[in-house]
C-alpha cells in the first residue's frame, strides 16, 4: 500500500515538472543553446524606433547613466566591491505607440552560450539578477510620465573575475504567447546592447 502511494506521488510530481517545462520556453543559453530571444519570439511590435525607446543602466544612488558615447555600457568595480545598479527600460513620455505591458531582459556572456553550465554570466562575477521580466508602470526621477520598468541588481567581481563583455538582451512586449508556440500571440520588439565589465584592482 505504501509503495503504491509513493508511486502515485512520484507520478504526480513528474507530471508537474513536465508541465512546467512545456509552459515556459527555454531561456537564452540556460536550458538551450539559443543565442538570443529571437530563437523563441518574434520582433513584430510597434516599438522598433530607438528615438522613443529607453534602454539604460545606471548607478543606483547617483542615478548616473553608464552609457558610453558608442552606445555600450561600462560597469567598473574594484575586486570584492559590490555595486548597486538599475536597469531602466521602456518608452518615453508622449510616445504615440501603444504602451508595452511587460519588459524582459537577460545578461549573457556570449562565450558561455555553448557551455553546459546553467550560469551564463561572466566568469568570476557575482550577480543577483541576471534576468528578469517586469510589468511596466514604475516611476523614476528624471523620467516623468515615461512608461518604464526599473529594477535593481548588484554585481561583485570575485578573485577570478576578469574584464568581460556581456550581451544585454531586452524585449518590450504586449499580449501572451501561445503555449508551446512562443512565436504566436505576443507582440514584441528585441534590442541588444553590449555591456563591458571592468575590474579595477
């Protein structure tokens, strides 16, 4: 009787696990070798123009943008130092396009896509939020009436950290993907920026 009961519980847990796998598309480089979000989603939304799109990484306290003149982002930290940063993603005030509902993003070290490790962030760097998805509607000083998401994350270069480059992949979205068919049902636009990590010894 106990064996039958145990078998039923095991079967139930397996069914839950399988349903979760099919419910969510694999993350970039996490559960697959996908190089970017477009392996699962389509770039078909109304937010393609860069002029009205907000993509920024800034220091949390000073609100200083880390964007460089060439469009990349430079994050510098002393070895062992924890830095607090913000991602700011969305559309500027007065934009005539429909408001996106969710913004999703992920940081990926392109050189680690093919590895079997679930960690695709830069080697030797600790990060508390390598990927996220958030509903639009946050507020931040300097962005009055903008339709944005704002999320904090922290970085810390450890003993093995080296200067590295990340791909910051972002999607502005509206609607829901069809289960098992991520390219259907959802509007989205894809953006990709380079993030440079620099260790200051």
